[in-house]
C-alpha cells in the first residue's frame, strides 16, 4: 500500500484512492464513487495513526501447542478401547 499523501492535495488524494481501489480489484459504480472517496479520505488520519502505533499482535499458538479439551471434537467409544470412528 502507498503511504498517506502529503497534505490535503486533492489530486494526490484522488490518485491514492484510485490506486487502492485498483489494488483491491474493486468495481465502484460511478454513482457511489464520490461518496466512497469522501469516506476513504475521512478515515486517512485514523489509518495513519494505526500504522504508526506499532501494535504487535500476540501470535496464536498452533493446534499442536494448545492443550486438549474434553469434548473438543473427539468422542471416546462406549467400550473405552478406542477403535474406529
């Protein structure tokens, strides 16, 4: 993705918006294009603040690292000997 534009230059904002729409492979009807652009431009400051926040997500452990839970998809057989499911 490209970085937010320098200042509020409408031509730069429009070019960035058009590039992001193309990158997302979206088809925006002409009747909705201005409204979508206005919403996109309104949220640029929030996007930038999130980008610079440096939030690190906690890594989800794989299923082999998680402890087994009773009833987590495996049902013991009635005889308790295992066997085919």
